C-alpha cells in the first residue's frame, strides 16, 4: 500500500513529461506538414513554369517510362519499444543491414519521381535527363523541391509513429493512475 | 524588277493577308485575360473562352477538364487555320509556310526518338506530336539508331533533309546526342530560313530578318544558360549557336566562354538590344526571368510586324502570337487548377 501510494506522484510526473513530449511532437509534425505542402506546391508550379518554357508536351507522361525503378527507397526498422523509424536510402549507397522493405519512395505521382536503370548499372540516372540535357532552371528547382519534400515525408512518418507510441503510453499511464486512485482513497 | 510589293503582292497573296489580319483581330484582349484570371475553376475558364473567338471548342470534352486537353484543342484550332492558309497559298508563300513547319517537324522527330529511348509505343507518341509538324515518314523515326541512319533511311525525302549536313555522325542516339542533334538541326533550319527571307528581299526581308536574328540570338543565350552545370562541353556548345544573329561572330565566341549568368550578362551588355533585357531580370520570387523577357520582346516584334503590309511576316507573326496566347491560357489554367494564384498574372499580354 505504501509502495502504491508512492507510485502515484511518480506516475503523474511521468504522465506529465510524456504529455509534454507528445505536444512537442505534434507541433513539429504540424510544422513539417506545412513545409511538405509548401514544397509540393512549389514543385508543381515549377513544373508548370518548365512547361511554359519548353512546350506543354515536353514535360509530362511522354517523357518517362511506364515502368520505373525507384532511386530512393524507404528503410524501416523496429526498435525494442515497438517504435518504427523511417529513413531514406538512395540507390547506390546501400549498406546490407539498412535495406528495409522495398517500397517506392513516392507512390506513382504523375510528374517528377526518381528512377534509375536496373541494378547492374553503376550510377543511377538522374531523372532530370528524361527531359533533355539542356533543361530550364525551373525544372531543376522542381527537382530540388520534390527532393526536400521527400526528406520531410520520411521525417513525418517517423514522427507519426512516435506520436502513436506516445499516445498509447499516455493511455496506459492514465489507466494505471485510475486503478491506483480509488484504492488510495 | 521594280519594287513591286505594293503592285503585285495582292494578286497572289492578298486574300490570305486579309484573312490573317482578320484572325489576328480575334486574339484575346486585355479584358479577356482579366476575366480569365478571375475564374475559380477550369469550367469557369471554359465558359469565358466561349465568349471569345474560341467559341465552343471544348464543348465535346468530358468533364473534368484537364489542362492538357485545353492545350490540345487550342492547338487543333491553330492548326486548322494554318492548314487553310497553307492550302490556299501560292509560291513563294508556300515555301515560306514549309519553312515554318520545319521547326515543328524537328520537335516531332526528337519527341519520337526520346519516346523510342523510353520504350514507348509509336502509336502513343504519334498522337502527341505537333499537328503542324506531321509528315508521312514520322512513324519510322523510332527505328533509327544513329543520325546517319535517320537521315538515309527516313528523312532524306522530307523538307528536313538539307538541315542534316552537320549532324551526320555514327554516334548512337542517347540523351546527350539527341539534344545535340535537336540543336544542330534547329541551327541549320534557322540559318536556311534566314537566307530564304533575305534572298526574297522586299518588305518580307525587312520584317522577317530582324525577327529571325533575334530568334537565333535568343537560342544562343538560352542554350548557354541551360548548359551551366551539365555535361555539355564549351566546344560542343559553340557548335550549337546559330550564326544568323547579331551576336555572330564576336558575341558567340565570347558567349562560348561564359561560365555563369554574370559573364553572359557582360556579353549581352555589348549589344544595345539585349542589354535592357538582361537588366530587367530579377532574382526574387516576383521577378521576371530571362525567358520571360525574351518572350516579351518576341511579342513586341511580332505585333509590330502587322504595321506594314504586303509581306509574309504577318503569317509568321500571327502563328507566334497565337502560340503565346496558348501559353498564356495554359499558364492561367495551371494556376487555377493548382490553386496557386500568386503568379497567375505572369502571362504576357499581347494586345
């Protein structure tokens, strides 16, 4: 009984710190989401600008193959506390233990995605070259925006799983506290 | 022969000149653009376009409307007008029209070759080719492996044949070589077109030669700008510059050595026409790019072409102005469909 009476304030302190971390994570997630939206919008607008300069048919589905190999993959790992982390693995820079489930990094959006030729070739081809060698600046800007967005997406996925974990921990602690309270009283 | 433009032009070409001036009057006005910019959806845009010369051109399209459909339909309309002019033309205006279509043919050939690299089906690519650049041997373009193949087997009977002189090589066609091929073909084409106009003399030469000089110089600048940071070497780059512009020969030689935008700007500063264009280029998000400045200047020159009569330049100018109009409408449509209205006013007004 004594031990249980002592446990409640500890639990509450733990709960408080968990909640604070959860709120911090949520704020970071919101910020990253806003940044991702901005990058994606910029990327699409830069693509439109490139179409304006190069001709409407020069930047579109005609320029890429219907089957492609991703240039960037998502590696995942699960730690002991069931926390899932996601990170980007660029083709050609893989270490054996990092290769996680193979997932195309971006689901097939129409527009700029990454892909190289199949594995035997040493250097993955820059998708910018699908549109020719002399591409306007706006197309390079589009590629840069989408690349940043990709990084943000991986970070967001990790954050999301951390938030879910945090929420379940908070719920667990709240349950324990409820059990302790009636007995203490 | 005495300068007979005023006397003889109308015999052969008067009807078509009158027609093209009538078509020009149907270009979108500033008020039309203001209405288009205020549209909230692509359906609104379609409704507004119905009140202009475009009429019900989108009537048979299923909703939801896509921006590429708008572009294709507008291009079909331009093509119909162009074909009408071409079918009713007599020499030497017909040759002039053939020269105009060569640039679209070059684009189609390159599109088909790129499609072959990406292993796309020929039928899929043929549908997307520019209608003004169609020629019968198009379907066979994708089987060519080298430029000499391409020439000997396929293009030797087409109007593009004379432009292949510099491009015959045995290199296989990968991305770098296709790009080089495209630019070399275009260089030969524009130099040949320039010579044709110059030899024709008369008002046509007075109007068309400055326009083509500007086009050649603009190509040189844009090739230089886009080649920074790519695998194209300076010597290769110099072979792609058309020589019929004001920059030839000193400017082109200086331009070939340029390594960044600042150096390019210094070359342009030597030329009174290009200095103001480069100075107006800004860096921030609201600023104009170099390509925008070139488009504006092109529009200015094309509008001025209509101030004189009895020359073929009106046909060229009309086609180019119509293309700018299509670019404007597609830009506005993209901004509307992406709900990103910050830059919607970046179109170039024509009238």
